[in-house]
C-alpha cells in the first residue's frame, strides 16, 4: 500500500489540502485545475453567487458530462458487441457452407 502525501490545491482562491498517493498527484492537480476553471466560469456569470452554489453547479455540470461520457462508452461497447456477433454469424455461415 502506498503512503499518502499532503498536496495543496487552490480552487476559487481557496486552498485545500488533500492526501493522495504519489501516483495520483498529477491527476489530482489536473482535476483541481479543471474544477477551478469551471467554478470561475460560473462565478463570472454571477459575481454575487455564493461559493457553495458555484461549487454545486460546477459539480452538477461535471457529473452530467461524466454521465454522458459513460453513456457514450456503453453505446459504443454495444455497437462493438453487435458487430462482433454479426461477424460470428457470418463465419458460422461460411463454415457451414464449406462442410
């Protein structure tokens, strides 16, 4: 089991310390940068919005994008499975014709 290290990230001008394994550090930093960017975009549209509201809206947007990605992958997997099944049927027909 890898030891965790404390990593500080800044999101919307606030600093947070998170414990991560060394191999997760770069991913965490990238995620924090993405979250900071999204929160700044939302805050830019409404400077009076509370930080917790901005965070919830950013989280909802990111969760929605993640959900769409997952649906796209499952749709793609289904298409691949259907194509493989069709190829198996064609091979079965060819095999039967050669016998």
